[in-house]
């Protein structure tokens, strides 16, 4: 089994502009995508409603998952390291739930121990595709786990480790430094290669892109930009996730892990739900 791919934290001036990408995504957000995000969240959590529950969104990004949780009845607290992500989440709240007193949004870091301690505990702690972008993934997992109330759930997604994670680390560092024109060329090449593979195996690429919103309401081309540029970058195997969470006092509830692959087009995220065992 492969161990986690642990890399040094990125220098402060080498970090992908997640907020800029999510702001562009939210500009095209519609009710269909929000409903799909709600459906995905219900399936992941195994419950139809979240009334009376506290929901912490670590790395809120666009704010879509927080919005879905709030519309399902949870009291939501969202935070993100990226200031533009914070503003994006606030804009989303103001657009769909202006003046909602049960949705708090702020800037913060899961690696900031003092900040984490003052957050308290929540029935649902959620972090989708975020902890592997902190530059200190294992510490981020540990800090996130401390925020789960007894009997509560830690719900997260992390990049799956593959044999080509080293290549994607190099690529992402390059992409973050590249000009907008070079980034656009890289995205075009990536999409062209994916389209070619689809043609070779007889899959309909257009249908795949058209139906991509069924993946938590996301957009394929924004996700391509996020994947190619998402740095800092780490990855981990499902086995190590299980070991880490068992050590932290959690029991496995459910997971959705991808079959192992070389990682030619990326590692993709495995989904996990763990429950804090009673003290």
C-alpha cells in the first residue's frame, strides 16, 4: 500500500487562486446545481434533513455545500483561508439567504491551533477537497477531527495517492507560476487528451460534461482549472485514512473510493464519512 504523499508547505506566494476560480463558478450558479448539491449531501450523510444540527464547512470555497446544508436545516459556520473564497461564500449567502442569522462566514485556517480551539464542536464537520491543499494534510485532518462532537460525523474528501502524484506536484507548481495564456493552453491540452481517451473507449465526452453537475452541482471546466492549479498538493490512500481516523477515535461509517489507477489524468477525490466514538 502507498503511504501518503507528504510535501512541504507551499511558500505564501505560491498558492493557487481558489477564490478567483470559485467566484467565476458562482456567477453561473442556478437552482438546478443547488438542488443537486443538496441531493449529494443527503446521500453522503445518509439523512434527508439536518434540522437542529451544527454544520462546520472547513474551506467553504464557493459556499455551495454550506448553502445546501443551510437549506437542509443545519446551523452553518463556514470558513476559508482564501479571502476571496470568504467573499464568494458571503455573496452566495446574500444572494439566496440574505440576512440569515444561522449562517456564519469568516476567514480562518484549519492549521491555526488558536483559531481551531475557539470554534467549538459540531455534529457535522465537513471538508470537501480542502485538507490536501493546506501544505500539512495530516495536521489538518487531526485539527478537523477535534471539532467533531461526540457521536458526530467527520465528512471529507481527499486526493487518492497514485504513482504519478510526483508529476502532478511538479505540474501544479508550474501552473501556479504560469501566465493566464499558458494556463489556458494547459487546460486545452488536458481536455483534448481526456476527449481523445473517451473517444478511444467509446464514451460520450459531451454527455459527461453535460451531466457533470450531478457531481455535487459542480462544473467540469472549473474543476479542470482547480485540478491543474490546486497547490499545495498532497494525497493519501484509503488505508492510511482509516489508520489515521482510528487513531483519532473515529469509526468508519461509509466511503466511496475510486479503483486504484496510475493517475494519468489526476488522482481524484475519495469520499469518507467517519463517526466520533463516545468518550
